[in-house]
C-alpha cells in the first residue's frame, strides 16, 4: 500500500507523534525508540485511511430517498414537494435548532469513522452574528486543516452563473485546489454549467486546480478540454445513477488520464460511507460495456492515492510510507487478495480506524491498548469502541456521547412536525451586531435561505444567484421520520431500498447484496 503499489505480506508499522516513522518486517527487532511501545497484532490487512472528496455531511442523518422518477439535473428535483417534505424541510428544521447541531455533528462524524473514512469535507456553520466557519472535528476536514502541510481545499456548491467566469477563475487562482459541483445532471442545461466556465481560455497553471464534482453532463469534446487543462474530478456513482440513471463518462475520463477521486455525496441519494461507494464504483466498472474500467487496485486508489494527489497532499497521506501521516484502517483477514478484502468488507470487518496516529474506532481489544477508554457502540450487533476525545473540540459537542446524540436526533426526527412549529429559538441579530455567545446553526449548502451567500461569493456576484434554491412560501408537509442507521450492517432496510430504486441499473442491487454479504 505504498506509492508504488507494493503490498507487504508481513509488516509492522511504527507510529510516533502521528507519523509513520518506520515500516519493518514481522519478527524483526523494532527500531530503538520502539522497544517499549505497545505492539498490536491485528492479523488483518492495513490500508491507508479512506479520503472522501465530496459529501454534504450534515444531511447524513437522513435515510435513502425513494426517488420517485428519473431526473435530468439537480434543479428538477430540488424544489419538488417530495424533496421538500423528506429532505430540505426536515434539514431546515434540524439546522435552525441550535440544541440539535452538536448532536448532528457527533452523529455524522461517527458515521464516517465507522465506514473507515479518515478525511472528508467539513460541516459549515453560521452564527447569529453572521459568522461562517467550518466545524473542525475528529475526521480530517479538507476545507479546514489548520496544517500548513495540508493546504485547505476550497469548495463551492452553487453553479457559476454565465458572466461570472472571470471572477470564478480569480478565486481558483488564489486557491490550492478548488472543488466545484459541476454539471450534475444529463440535460443541456447541466452541460451549460460547464461551458459557462469558459475553460478554454484559462491558464493551465490555474485551470489544473479545478476539481469537478459529478461532471455527468460533460460530452466528448468537454472531456478532452477538461483533461488537456489538467483538471481532476470527483465521482459519486450511486447518487448519479439513483437520480439520473447515468454517471460521468468514467472510461473516457480515465483514458484521458484525468485523476479521479470519489465521494458518497450524501445519504439521501448515496452510500452511507466510502466503503459502500467503492463497492458501487467496482460494480459500475465491472459492468461497463467493453469490460472493467478499473482494476480493484485502481478502485481503492480513488479513495487513497488519487484523492491525496487531487488535494496536493500526496507527500502526507494517501499511502502507507515512512514519513507520512498515520491515517490508516485495518480490515479483518489477510489471506485473500488485499484489494478484494477491502472491497468485500462491511463495517463489521473494520477492526481499527486511526487518524494521525490516534486510534478512533475499532475493536475494544485494540483501542483499549492505546487509549484506555472509549464509548461502546454496536456495529452489526458486535461491540466496538469509538474514541471521541479531542483537545480542540467544540465544548457543546464534547459534552455529548454518540448514544446521547443518536437519541436526541431520533426524538427530533420523530417529533419533526412539532419541532417545525416551534419558533426559531434565537432571533437573528441586526447585521454588524455582535453576539457574546454566538448560537451556531448549520449552513446547509443547497436548501436553506440563510441570508448568507453560500461558500465563496464571487466578486460582483448577486447574493440570490449564489444561494441554493430558496424555499417556496408554503411550508413543506412534514411527517415523523426515522434516523438513518450508522452503518449498512445496522440497517435492515438499506439493500432492500436500493433494490426498489427505479433508476439504478439492474446489476447494482444484487451486486451490492453480494459484496455486503
Ligand atoms: Zn453534492
């Protein structure tokens, strides 16, 4: 699992201060500094931690949406009554209820951890004083690392309006890498969001920083241009297939040597975690006309080496090598092909998740060796521990156990109609006014009219056009909902729901059922 795809049959990783300080062979004497270090014999297979390049994490409390029809682009579902009732309406209520925000943050972060995700996109918050910031939690956040060796990526969800491309590229120029929701859909208006960027005239030194999320509507000539400028992309196959019945032209993108990463998008139309999304990627690849697009090794690179390279973080994470951060996961078993072992794993197979040298989730026999304490959680009926201690943690979040957060969210979703009737707890302050104790709410990328421009307003851009679709005047019809289970192993309905989705290719549900068994 190093940068040259070497797989070591019997090895020991020596970790100190969050970094892999040496890699030795089993049975050999340890390096001098490690003579008294605790040794954890996993008997499993060690992989780099999974890196997710696209997720709307806040929405991951919601269950998979039974998609009612085939859509042509994201504008065609965002304002529909079904969507507002099941997705944007509930999230609007949760997001503006400050007491629930810490619970939501706790829950969705644990969902990442239990799926082997060590890096994801952040959770954006805004305060009554109009301040926006990213929640900095346990899982590494690509948008806010506070680490000069891991420069932040910028992200933007709204489309770039025609006429704003110059201002957009000025923002990209200043960034280290720039993740943009791009051409999500299949019709000409989805494609137009790509042509509106006027990529042809952009200096490759700037253009190569662009990371297109989705890119479903790009045609052959667009792909050629995209590749020639050195742009890279993030693939979310389940979400694309579920909503649009199609995904990006992945075989062509690969052939054009575009670097491809992966993201689950969100639980309402995607996988619960990257472990699941990698299975969808493998099934799509295997069933492509003309034979498999990717080897199993290449599938896993989407969430490890490629993802690190897209962020410009390849010197620090994405593979297991001396000098790199100790972001790693351990999967049970070491007899089979190592790539198949990961692709056939479910969340119960994850023995250990380590972020920057700190064990965060896994078997209690492993975690107790290092941290002593942790919160017990059941994964598919088996006992695991999560270690949520964090020096820099938000005090409102650190007060909550995962169990408390889960029960608060279950209650809130059950009582959604009543919660929606409650007045907004804190009135917004006048612009410029200062709040001594700011109340944080969720900044919901797509849906909530927060009166703040969503992610990176461009110079001269109209505030309204930078927002997602604004809620219509009539309130959505809300009914009690159930919290999405933390893992597929804990969700008796997930695979059955996938089987009923009308837009998915026929191989997907049986393929997933097999890979999860
Ligand atoms: Zn998205």
